[in-house]
């Protein structure tokens, strides 16, 4: 059954506004990534190239942090990869949303991030999910990379970005996007807090990236298959 | 090829490979309904774990009070069905104000 919609998914002003806000926030974080990298002594092309081809905020910050701290290239690459293993699970979860054509698969895969997956999964219906994924994916890729370039060129002009509180904004983005799913699904209300507790408990003891993977053990609390 | 280029390339190729698993398998491997259900539940579990670790931890330790306070403010706003913009800005502004007031 097709429901009557006042707005098409791509012209949904609410979705556009939400995506624009997250793009803006990630653009500012991109600026700080570019600025931190260059201030630490890396040439401008390093953060810029890394953002284009790796395109994963937390892995980029950790890799550059390790490089700048003298931790060595192997540790930098391994930590970044460990942080990004979760994108495999995310890619599986949004595969249907990305689409079937090969250009869509190859480009869409690169746009799989925490935020695009959260935006897609927060929508109801395949059409709206697809629109949300591509809108947030293309928007964030453009703004993140523009931000990194600007930050790398400008250096420390923004000052310490911690004072803008953006580090609290991203967990809040995730909270806003996952709450509808948590409200709907009692299984998730058991599995997600259990997983988060495991992740928090092991964080001091294991390498970065591993805690969220171990959170998947929370799925044991997910329960039996829901009736269709 | 410098070590830095090697790091960037290894990260880029590895990350893209992780991301490509789902889209490449889609349509070739028919996953049972239960597995598909667990995959999307798993994505939500991962996002909530990222939320929790992102809110509370930094480099394996406690992130300080300002950030979890801001995230909690955002969470309360989201729970009371405030608009997305209000949730996100509420979290950032709370943390920013606490930091301006000297709370780490």
C-alpha cells in the first residue's frame, strides 16, 4: 500500500535540515582535524588525502595522533583499521538501502559511516532510507573534506574546538537517531544497554575499536525472533 | 614511498574492504530473515555502544564531566521528543557552557 505523502523523501525539509546540521558539525570537526594534523607537523596533503581515501573521522584522528606521538606507522594503521571494523557490520546492515547497481555499491560503500547508517536506519520505508543515506552520505563527504582542507590551510584559526562542545554533539546525534528504534523494539532495549555496558567495561583494558565490537555480545539478550 | 603514505593507503584499502563486504554480498548471498534481523539490531547495538563510549570515554579513560553532562542533556531532550536540532545543539551548548564555567 502506498501512503499519501505530502513531501517526497528527497524534498523532506525536516530530513534536509537534520542532515545539514550534522554536516555543519562534522565540517567543524573536519576543520579541527586538518588544523591538528598540520599544527603537529604533518604536511597539508596528509590530512587532505587521508580524509578523501580513508574517510572515517575517529580512525583518522587516532592514526594522526599515533603518527604525531611517534607511535610508528604500523600501530597507526592497525589502530585505525581496528576502529573501522565496525563499518563491515554497518555495510551489511545498509546493503539493501545502498542499492543494487555497481556504481551505487562501489560509491555507497565509501559513504558508510556511523552517521549515515544512523540516519538511514532512523527512517521508515526503503525509499526514505535510501534518500537519507545518500543525502547524508554525499553531504557529509563534501563538507568533511572541505572542512579538513580549510583547517589544514588555516592552521589553528578556530582555536581549541573542544570549547564548542562538539564532542558531546555526536553522541547526541546518535541518541536522537536510535531512540525511535529503541522505543519500538523491546529486544533492542535489552540488547543495546547490555552491549554498551560491555563496551564501557572493557574500554580501559582493550585497544580502541575493540569495545564496540564486543558490544555485539549484547545481541545474546536480543531474544527470539519477533513474529512477522 | 614514505611510511606516512603507506599508513594512509593501508587504512584506505582496509577500510574500503570492510565497507564493501555488505554491498558486494547483497543479492548474491540470500541471508535468512533471522540473520537480517540480527544485522540491523547489531547496527543499533553498535551505535548505542559508540554513543556510550563516545559520551564517557577518551583514550581509554574517563572523558571528564562536561561531555557526558551535555550528552545527557541531549538524551533527555531526545527522550522528550524535542526536535533533532534542539537535541544536538542542546548537547553541544551544555558542554560548551560547562567548559566555559571551568568544568572539564
